[in-house]
């Protein structure tokens, strides 16, 4: 397989890098422990066909605008997602990372974030060669997710963070790690817009969601501002969702227009921490976006094209455009 040449033009677009459940698809147990009914056919197809739309990495997305790139979530399969998609997209750099919550499928790829950064560069100062590391990548996350990252990635924390509350972090062997600039926001910042990259025209508004029980996950309203030759694009990104607090639902319903709704849809049956197919459809009915796609699917949802054929009936009967997304799907903005 040849590596595609990077595109010269940097388009304004929203990209689904990963569309699957935390385990990803194909699932390990479906391949090594087939049931009495045989091997799961969705997982078999994903296993045997690397470019199948049934192959679903952890949910993550990419926002590209004005030559800048924001990565939403950085989970267990981030390395595979970027290797598969970045060369095709012509992505050379990630300018900011935004996290939704602290589960493994959203944060464990932060260890590999060093490879998203350019390595040390050589500069001459006063006739001497000086090596400088990459500029820190800003990482935006809420307080609960930061607590997880402190425990899991103490070596990615500033020294002041690593020794907070008198905790002593043992010295690690010298090695290259990601250079990250942690941008932590609290509940007072929910529903208040911010710009993760200065001058890029990408505005994000954090939206509080319940990801089962009282576990908070952040959704984001993404506003890609108008630029020469493009119109403003509004995207509601609700990736790991079981229920929306009333204030969050009112906020979304107040939006004059949602061009694209990205919504959680784990499986067909009930689940304690995710929406099922019926619940996802009902949320699309309430918010009435111009277009909606589902992410977070496990194999039991069914074959991509079959399910989309069933969901297509909604457009004919109710005027609702809703379907399953797939890894690498692009939405021009």
C-alpha cells in the first residue's frame, strides 16, 4: 500500500476519524471466541477487510479551518486512526487537542501525542547550535478529566502538577514525551464559547452531558466561522451520551441552526451509559439538524449499509437525514 502524497490545499472540513465503541470493531472476543451461532459477521467483515466501513476505531474527530487543525479525543486507537487517515487528508500537524472525558477511549492515546508534534529543531544562537523541542500543544479538558490525566500520565504534567499536594514523582529515565499545555476549565465555563486556536475561526462551546449515572462527559457546539468562499458551519458533537441535562438541551434547542449533529449510538438494546438506536433517533427528532450521523457503534448495531438503508426511511417519512458515520468520513465546511 502506497502512502498518499499530502494535499497542498488545506480544506475547511469536519472529519470523523473514529466511529466505534471503546473496544473498537472488530472486537477481540468476537474473533477469538465465536458464539454458538458462529463468528460475528460484522466483526468478520471488519477483520478480513481493513478498509471496510464496519471497521470502527474509538470515537474521535478532526476540525480543520483556516489551515489549523483541532483533534477531538485521543483514545486507545488514535495511533491507528491517524496512520490511516492523516496521510489521505494531508494533515501534517495538530494545533490543539480537545477532550470529552477521561475514559480510555478518549485519553489513552495522549502518550502517542509526541508523534503528532514535530521533533526537536536545531537553531544557531551566538554561533552555537541549540536544540529546541516543539511548542507545547494546548489540551482543553474539564476538571474531572484532568484528575484522570494526572493519575495516568504524571510524566506529561508540569513539575508543579507532578508534585502537587506533596506527592513525589520518581524520576523517570530520560525519554521524549509529548509537550502539552493543559487548559483546564470548570463548570462555570460550561456553555461559554472559547477559541482553542487564536485566529483560526474555530469556536467551541462545552456542553455538559451525562455519560451514565452522574458521570460528566463534555459535548461541544462547534462553530466554524465564515471565511472567504465558505459559510459558517455549526456542528453539535455529542459523542458519549446517555442523557442531556435540561440546561444543555435548552441550549441546543436555542440554536438557530445545527448543520450537522454527531450523536452517540452504541447498540440496538438498552445501555446504562450510551444512547441506543431508538433514543438517538428521538434526539435527532428533537434537535432537527440539517443532517445527523451516529458514532460509537458496536458490532451488534449491524452492517453499515443495511442499517443506513433502514434509517433512510426517516427522510422519506419525517424529513430527517440520519445515518451511521464511518471512519474517515469527511464533511466539507
